[in-house]
């Protein structure tokens, strides 16, 4: 299975996340992909958005860990938000739709998981 990660800068381009902005990005993703991301909370990752538990393919996280303020993706400190799309072989339309919005989403990495 292959995963692709996209970075999203915040409005101020200072990599500090804001809940209102985080929600607005999730709504943009919903519109781009014609899906409904649901907000969740994790002890490790804090707030996040993802597709339903039965189909966990799209995840939106802030680029930090709650416990030690370390970045989730340390190679990309300039991005406040990270969008993960898993199983891209079976969901190429998701990647294409996000890549079409290069004004918002920057492809950071593709990897086998």
C-alpha cells in the first residue's frame, strides 16, 4: 500500500496551527474529495480529522505531537497541517483532486507503508 503526504501552510505561514483554520481546511478537503471527514482526538496526536473508522484512508493532522511538542513530520517544519492519503492505488481520484489544488496543498512525500 502506498501513502502520499501533502503539506498545508497556515495563513500566516509560520507553521503554528489554529483550530478555526484546521476546521476550514477539513471542509476544503471534504469539498475537493466529496467526502466527510470526522473530527477525532488522540492522546498522542491531539485533534485530527479522518474518514470513517471502516475506511481510514484520508487523515488531516497538525504537524506536532502533544506530549513533547515535537513535530509529527520533522522534515517539514514549515507546514502547520499534514494531509495523508493512504491506499492511493485504489483512490487515485483523491490524489488527483488534491494535486489540482496546488495553491493550497504541496506534495511532500510518497512512501510504501
